C-alpha cells in the first residue's frame, strides 16, 4: 500500500466530514425536491433552497478539493488542475461522468458568487438536477476508499 499512517488518519477524518456533509445535503435535497421548481418561493422555501445550495457547494468542495486530492496523493498520482482531478476521478470510477462533474464545479462557483434573484432560481433548478450525481459520487468515493482498509491500492 502506498499510504502512510498519517495519510490514512487524514483520509479517515476527511471521509467522516464527507459523510456528514452528504447526509445534511441529502436531507436538504429531499426537502427542496418536495418544494420543487417554482416561479416564486415563500420565505421558508427560499431559506430551504438557499441552505441546500450552500450545502451542495460545500459538499462539492469537500469531495473535489479534499477527498479526490487526498486519494490522488495516496495513489501517487501527479498533481494537476481541478479538471485533471475530475478526469482521474472518472477513470478511477469515483464519478460516472467527468463533464457532469465539471458542470457541478461550475455550479459550485456560481453558488459562491451569484447574487441576482433571477440567477438564483436557475441555481436552485441546477442544484436539484446535479444533486443525484454529486451524492452518487460520495457513495462511490466511500466505496473506493474502503480498498485502503484492506491494503489494496491503485497507483
């Protein structure tokens, strides 16, 4: 196995954070799915969607910037751009489609920087669309990381 003890401890902490963030995001997704896409939202619905969008963005960051990066380090992959990381995640089976995940990353950036009310509605619609592949990637990443527990690794 390529991973050091400290990398394995860090991976354990990062995966715990990932699980927690995914559970919170999943709950928000379920609530917002029930609300649905509308032209106008009442205050509680708007709060629910804003919380969901924030959680979605945070989960995408944890997955790409922390978990994927650490898996690359453990697997002794060369560092690269975020796009490189996403492409390698697809090759490893952590995500189903690199292009979808690039769009998730673009959406995450829009969530962090968008303030116009009409754009917010588009963001809400897109977070509902992209939440399933994001949550699926969490499940795939957790399954992939189990290989390290048994000492199996792909470099």
